[in-house]
C-alpha cells in the first residue's frame, strides 16, 4: 500500500511529512486503500486543529480532473475533520475555484448551531471568499506526538 501511495503522491507521510498545497475552495483527491479508488472533497476552511470540507459521494477508478469534480454536487455540505487526517493517507490538490456564500452554507449552518453570531459568520464568509481567490499556501504537514506541525515550503 505504501508503495502505491509513494508512486501516486510522492513522499512517505509517516517519515517525511506530507507536502500539501492548501487552497480555500480547493478540490482534493485521496486514494482509498489499495484498489479502492479515489475520493474527493472540497476545502472550505483550514486551521491547525481542524479543516472544514464538503464531501462528494462519487468514487473514481483513476485520478479525476478538476472539470469532472467541479461538475459534481456535494453529498455532505459540511463536515469538520481533525487536520491531522490530511497527513495520512496523503491528499493532492486537483485545483480550486473561488468559494461563494452558497458553497459555505453548510459550514455557516454548523457555526450557527454552535452559537456563532451572524455578524461573525458574515465576516468569516468574506474572509474565506477572499482566501479562495489567492494562490495556495505551500505547506509541509507532519504529526509529531499528537500535534500537527505546519511549516511553509519554499
């Protein structure tokens, strides 16, 4: 399995960490086990503790194109996930499209249910939409102990 991941994604995540380009609004692919196909998610937000994503139901036999995944509708509009999960199995950015308030609707509902005031949610929408129009952050992610370590790559 590790040889399959190394061939597709490069480095050994357990030893080397994982190079990840973080793009708000980015579509990512991950390999689901040996012969399990590729799964896709869209990154809505990212921090050291969690990332927020929209999930897609479709599974692909080979690495999909950005055009293929942007034509899909999310199956789950929002889910918070421990950011350490980005390290193994590794993920790969297919490409990104700018976020919209509509694409962030599930995330905003989640925040509303957790007591985040409307004005803070509106500020966050504006911030995330702006982030999604910038170039991806080139990061190296590594889990040391139970902490996610984040370093910027050149």
